[in-house]
C-alpha cells in the first residue's frame, strides 16, 4: 500500500494549477466580494477570519483557496447563478442537455472513483485504524492525505452543476430545500473540516461519500447512455443506492462520531472533539431531511415504472423515459 499511495498521490503541481486556474477566472470577482462583505460587515468578518486563523491546521495553511471569504463567495455565486438560470432556462426552452449531462456525470464518476480509492489506500498506508485517527503534520502520508481532503472539498464545486442542469431543464420541482441545503451546506462544512483537520478522522466520511458517489454518478451516466433495454434494466437494480446509500453513509458517520465521543476516553481522542461534535450534528440534519424525503415519496411511483419519481439530488431514477419526459421535461 505504501507504493500505491505514492503512485496515486494527488500531485502538488495539479493542486497549484487548479487553484491558479480557478483564481484566474474568478479572482477579480472574489476580491471584489471580499472587499464588499468586509466593508459591510467588518466586525463579523474580522471575527470569522480570526477564528479560522486560530484553528487552522498547519497543513491547511499550505493549501490554496482556504479563505472564509472564498467559501462564502462560492455559496453566493451558487445562489446568484440559480436566480440567473431561471429566466435563461425559460428563454432557451425545454432541452435535454444530454451531452453536458454525460460530461458532467462522467467526470464526477471518475473523480469520485479516484478520491474513494486513493483516500482509502493512503489511510491504510498511513497506518490508520478504522476510527480515532490523528491528523498529523509531518508524517510521510500527512500531506498526501491533506491534499486529498482538499480535493474532496473542492469537488463539491462541480457538483453545483447538478442544480444548474435542473434549472436549465426547468425541473424546478427537483430544486428542493433538501437539494439546496445538501449542496450548499456540505461545501461549507468541508471548508471547516479541511481548515481544522485535513486528515485523520475526516478520511472516513470522505471515503464513504466518494464511494456512494461512484454508484450515484455511475448510475446517472449509465442511464443517460442507455435509456431503455437490458442494460438500463440492469442499472436500475442499483437505484436504491441513490437515497438509501446516502442515508447509510450518514448513519455510519454518526456511529463513528458516537464511538469517538463516547467510547474513546477523551484523553485518548486523537482528533478535535469539537469538530466531531459539529459534524455529528450536521449528519443528524441530513438524516432527518433525507428520511423525510423517503417518507414523503414512499409509494409515489411513476405509472408503469418500478422506480421513484425523483431523487433528492435531482437526477431521474425512473426506467420509463416517456413518463419522465412527460412529468419532468
């Protein structure tokens, strides 16, 4: 696993290149946003910046784009983009956006596979136990893991495209509170995680989420390629992972938190307890919202189909393209 971890390491040059490329596109807007919110809310921004500086892990200080104002800008951009895409979708009319969807889902499928595999391999190579792992500073695999945690955090940005495609397709019903809360809050939560503990116990949630996304985006990619037929029917056998797989990972994250906070003696806990507590509370909110989604949609089936009408992340989970087109497109 040592050699595999080295072989699958996320290169420093790619980290730098991604950050430079992102800043070259959004830099002026980000800087203007930073100036605006600092001017409008000087006390609040000073408090926020001071807090994140005080809790910043040494490895997080080496990672790019790790300013609170950058994270807030991303959320503001997400919100504004939704408002802009509403009239744009109306003007463009009903379209499938199949090619864009294939590229989007295929990219996130490949990225999720890389993250789930490389994080798991790096954790084993670093000698992690299942739970109660420290976020080191100068170990041979600490920087390697920190970069992967940063990549996982940054990967939440292209996932915003899920929502943008819904708006362009005018699938407004899918842009639910659950969907918006999930996409927006997970980005902010992982900014906090990567700032304070880019490694250690964070590996567990990142691995689980990436693995679930391999199935999820793999399903969406496959069903866009195979609209009907035996391959589509085979893919539909995995559709239960879309929501129930998400909920399973939330439960497993809660179990990890309970173990760390209540089974491990506090003096022996190797990861920040307050960060675990915050993450546990966040998982409870997701469990409640996803559970409510399942309850509200229990028994709601497309006519002639054995699958749910929609999934909480907004992609279709039906086997009947005609029914889906009638109801959504």
